[in-house]
C-alpha cells in the first residue's frame, strides 16, 4: 500500500486573495473521492484537509508499484475535478508519494551518517538528487 499526497488548488477569485473559509467541506470532498473511485483504483482510505486555497488529500492506494499507485491517484483526482461543479476551475497542483513530515525534518536537520533515505520512485523519475 502506498500513501499518495494530492494537492487541489482552488482558483483565485477576481485576482484577489481567496476567502478565509474553506470552499468545500472536507467530508463532502472525501465522500466525492470515495464515490468516484473505481474498483481498479484500489483506494483503501482517504484523508483530507481543506483551506481557502484548496485541499490536501492523503490517498492510501493498494497497487503493486509506486508508479501504479501515483497514476491511480492522479486519475481519481482528475475525475473528481471534472465531475464536481463545486470544484469547477480547481486544478491538480501535485500528486505523488512524499516523505512523512517527521522524516523530512530528520533529513533536513542532518540526522547523521546513514540517515539519508535512498531516492524513491517519484524523485528518481524527476531526476532529483540530494546534492
């Protein structure tokens, strides 16, 4: 199982700052994601947080490879953006596996020899390096 992080961005309103409140309740967004999930997506769990600028989703995907999990999550997110009038004008700002925040912090703070994790699938595909 893979945890795929997706960021959905709400459009700016009239070129100004977004309103202070979330534009869609998190429960409604979660229900939408689960309703539009295809059995082939193999979505096990969905967690989310919403804000005035969009939403962050954590999708637990039961696929055989990281690449397949990222692809399934991206397809599902795009399906949600296309299907929901509440998400009209929204965009997918990112959809990939990422580090757990405490691991990222440990890496940034230089946890010592041997603490650096090898590059994972998404990083390798993007040609990122730690140098």
